């Protein structure tokens, strides 16, 4: 998009889904790509992906009880689903790391101090998607939804939305 439209200034904002929703409603951003539970949404579903448990390659954190969990932040869209799944299966857990920094969460998991959850298509190759036999509860699918403001969308944002749609359509689907 930047190569095709060099005259357009792009500012990307990385924030939690609730924060992006609020920014879109406030008019401080032109569009948002938000992870949400599969179901009714005000956004356009671009893709559906599996929420999966992730651990260190050959790690043992997955077997510890209480389960050591690294969660990115209180506002993470996955948090309610993960905590509900753990509760429904009576699985004791403890927070090892909670910060809002994906790099620190990744380091915690790589070091086999904890497990975490991510969309299957975003799991780094040097980490394991934990199989259902690992004793961890199943997790729901999540939608990657494109949200546009209710007050109208300018031509630049419409074209950027088209590029996002095209990019996600070409993205490989996780196994």
C-alpha cells in the first residue's frame, strides 16, 4: 500500500482489541483489524483461526500443575476464553508473566517457564502448538475482523482496507 500510494501517510497502532475498538469509535484511527470470538460482529470477517496452546519445543511447562501461564495483558481478547476453558476443566493455573509485551511473553514461553495461547497462524516456528493430548482444554476459534468507522470511510482508508483484505486472503491457513 505504501509503495502504491507514497503520498499517503500511514501510522500503525498496535493495541488490544478493546483499545482499538475505542479508538475507532473516538475517530482517532480510520480502521481496525480486531481479533474476536467467532460470532456476530459489527466488523467484516476476514479470516477464522484456531486459538491454540503454545509451549517450548520439547518443554515440560505444559505438564506442571498449577499450569504456568503467560498472558499478554488484561485487555487481551483471548483472556476471557482462556480463563473460562481452564475453569470449565478445573485446571489449576498460575500467572507467570503478564505484561502487554508480546516479545517478553514469547521469551517466557521459549524458556519453558510457561505456556500461552495464540492464533495458530501466528505461532513462531521455534515453538510448539500443543496437541490435545497435552491435557490442556480445547479453545474456541477466533475471527480476524475488519472494522470501519460508522461515520464513513475516506478513499485512502477504503483502499487500505482493500489491501488488508487481499493480504489476508493470500495468507496461508494454519494446520
